[in-house]
């Protein structure tokens, strides 16, 4: 399944609407489903394609259930995310590439 990488304006427009939103903006206790991976440019210091590949390998795929279990003390970073049955730590800047609803 091919993933579409929306441009920055598209991501901003999606964020302004009710859904989907970047996972990086959600708070502890959020539960939802992944709608898309929208890595753009050099998100999180990685080329978009590399970040997308890493997230997919970790199980962040369309339709997967996600829940934010914990936030770091300083700046709410990193976050502990349960995706399906695995718990994974992510930086918020990495989680911004995951669109959820």
C-alpha cells in the first residue's frame, strides 16, 4: 500500500479541522486510530522517507489503534505510545508525522 506525503499546507489544513490531527499534538490518555503517515521534508532530523519507514517498521500503520500512555516531565517529551499491543517511546517531533483521529 502506497502512502501519500501531503505538503505542509495540507497538514496544516488537516490540523485545523476536527480530524485527523498529528499524534504529536495529543495529550496523555488520547486514544484513536492512525489515518496516515505524513512525514514531510526532514521531519525529526530524518529524510521523510526514512522516518516513514521507521514508523511503519514499529507498527504505525493505517488503521492501527494508538493510545498515549505517558508524557515526559519536561516539555511533555518523549511520549510513550501503545500501538496495537506494543509500547513505544517517540519524540513529539516524530509523532507529528502520524495523523490520527
